[in-house]
C-alpha cells in the first residue's frame, strides 16, 4: 500500500536549512524556483527523501494556520549506518539535544535539533543491522 514517506517541513530560513541538511549528507535534487532564493527544495540521501518549504510561501496553501506561532512539532527518526561517524561529523554544527546512547531496545542513537527546532533522531540497530 504505502511505498514511501517524504515529509515536507516548513522552515523559517530555507537557505540555512538546505545548508544544514547538506552538511548531514543530503543532496539537493530540486528547488522551486530553479533560480534565485528557493521557496521549496527536495533533498535526498540514499532511500530518504525530505522536502523543506519556506513558511511564508506555504501560508496561502495551508488550510489552517498554527495557532501557537510555533511549529506544529515534528520528530524525524532516521535509520542510519555508522551512527558514531555521523555524530562525529556534526560535532559543533548542530544543537545536540541528547547525546549518543544505547536505548533499552538495543539501538544506538542521538538526537539533534535542526535550525527550526525540529527534532531529528539518528539510530543504528547494532543487534539487527539489516533491519
């Protein structure tokens, strides 16, 4: 039934968000408009696709507005290979919300916040690496 999930998150500074996600290893596949400052972009790393959109460009398209003036909230969970290498690569480049640790179910993970304070968890299953 479902083939993929590609979240589209609304961001305050799209250029800063593109740079942030590119630093994590994503590549920009497309942006609208194609020239100049983007209002929307699609990024991809391996099997993971993420879309980001400038908040102001989305306001007229959305059927509702956030009532609290903040993000509605999102926590993006990434299944990754070599979580320790990723953690070392982003050292000093992102707000670490929770340091690298082993969970009760056996994954090794850490949590960061992106420029818009969306929470990103990066996890590696050491017990079942092919899961």
